[in-house]
């Protein structure tokens, strides 16, 4: 094998190792925690109950919106079990001064989910808010995009692009249920202006 081929091979291996390490860190250490709007809205995957208090303290979180939906038999997108939800709720109750809101949602929200979500987000006393689902890469990102459309006047496309990790091969791409939902979503102010 030539020296050039070895360098290329080692470079590819190095990039792959960096990507694997980032994935492991994001999923298992940082729990896909991300700032949506500094001091107002954050999103994540499941944070273990014994670590929730540290996130609440560091980011001054006053409310947690849990989007997990157990009992769907979808072990890929919704692998939640009721005991995990109760453990989180109990951990949050011990912190004091933090609201816990359960808004069980499929990957694409329904009207009831949106009504519950906007009621929570309309109340300024609930901020800063942590929105989370199981992985932090589907429902949490969907609701983060909806927050940006409803409360920060993002266009649907800007909000959709903001949740796409990759340029393509995202669950928010054109033609995917989540991508099409965000493209077609009508904010409350948009609906009110048409009446």
C-alpha cells in the first residue's frame, strides 16, 4: 500500500472515529441537549432522573415538556415505558419550583398536542422551558420548530431547516411526514389573519 493510500485511509478512519465519538457524546452524555433560544427554550432527549436537577440549575429551567408516548409498540421512535416517565416526574417534583408537563405525542403532532403545547408556551411564567422526547432528534425538534414559528416569527422553511442535522437524509426532508407537516403548518397568527 502506498504512503498516499495509507494517509487517505487513516484520514477516513479519523473522521469516522470523530463522528462516532460525537454521536456517543450527544446521545449518552449530553442527551442531545441543545439551546433553541438562549434563556428561553431548550430541547433534549431523555435526561436520566439523577441528572435532571443539574440541567435545571445550570439553565434555570422552570418547566419541562415531556413528549414521550409509551405504549405505541414502536421500539425505534417511541421506545418509552411508563416507569421511565414516572421516574422523571418524581425527580422533577423533588426539585421544587419546576413544572412538569406531559404532552404525549406521535412524531407528527395532532391538534390536541398543539393546543396543549401553545397553552404551556403562552404562559411566560413557564420559561425557560426544556422540551424533550426520547432521543431528542424527532419530536423535540418538531416542537422546537413549532415554537420558532409560533413565537419567534420564523418562516416554516427556516424552522424546518433549523432542525435538519444533515442537508439530506433527515426525517424533516421534503416528502417525509415531519417535513411536509412543518411546510404546511399554519401558525395561530396566520390563521387569525385569514378570518
